[in-house]
């Protein structure tokens, strides 16, 4: 939701409420479907997993309601967006199940690196590509490409942090932290985060958006402190509050302040 708000602020456009609602409930439905589909041992279950186990029917109802709202708003978006979103939705469904071909069972969940790219791509499409397309802007102009890469590296770094959190849970999935270990995975988080930061610096300096620089520095500095303090031993609530709130910090400092013309 807040990634989409960042894009509208970057484009200098008013928020399209219909598109934001569609994006929110798309992610909401896919996320909840993934949560009720995955199998986690009792010893590895988080607070959220335990709550979902006890309230599966309630979660399923929310998924149905979310998909119903998506179907309602789907008529307000372009055909190309519908096609890409349909493909991403199918990939998200397939991701949670094994594919059987000629008695050979294969699950794309076993391709650990795919989890990072799939989640990052879905988030980036919904929050960056989708609004740019639907607002009639050229996705392939240099300014928008740099912004897209900036956001992808940021989203990928946040996604990888959650893979670090889930190292004890993802024993059957070869995620990057499982393959390369905690230290290398966290180093990659920092590298991708810094790439996103320097992309932002280039974007705002090269295209004369100097008024974004102060917010960029404040937002990324505060988020960087949280990343440094993050480790695999942190409690679930730490990730639920401090990590998931970083999208709000990014929007609030980097874009919302600028819209208020405070500095």
C-alpha cells in the first residue's frame, strides 16, 4: 500500500483510490493464501501461524472477500495489466503446490532464490509498474527505470530480511539464507539496500529533484539502523513491527514531507 503511495508521490499525481484498493487486496489475498497453504512444524510456528491455524475459516473468508473486491475493481484497469497480474496470480498459486509431470514431482518452492525474486517482482509490479502504466506514463523512460530499480532493490532487501527470520521455518525451502548462511544473507541485504539508496541519490540529483534528498537521507538512515540491529534471533513481533513499518517510514520521510512542502 505505502509503496504505491510512494509511486504516486514520485509521479506527482493524486492517489488513485481504486487502483490502491485493488493492489492492497491483491497482495492481501495472495499473502493469506500462502500463509494457510504452507506447512510448518509445531516447534517452528510463529504467533501468526498459530493464530491462522486456529482461525483458518476466518482467513479463508477474508481471501474470498479480497478476491471479490479485486474482481470488482478489475474492470477499471487496462488489459495488459490484467494479463500480467493473472500470470503473477497463477505463479503465486503454483508456488504453494507441487507440479506433477510424468510421475515426477517438482515444486518451485524448492528453487530458493525464486522466492526472493517472485515476491519482489510481484510487489514491484503492483506498487511501481502498475501505477505508472495505469496513469499513462512511459515505463521505459530513464527516470522511471531508475525509480523502478531503486524500489526493486529496496523491496528485495526487505524480502530477504524475512527469509532470514524464517530460516528455522523454511527447512524444506532452499532460500538464500539457507543456502549461503545468515552472515552472507545479511551482507546481501545491506548491499541491496545501499544500491537502492545510491539509485535514489542518482535519481534525485540527475533529474533535478533535490527537494527529495533530505527525506531520502533521513528515511534510509533510520531504516539502515533497523537493518543493522536485525538478526535471526529476533522475536516475531520485532519483524512484524519494526521491519514491516519501514514502508511507512520510506513514504513518510521521502515523499509525504515533500508533498507538505515542509522543507
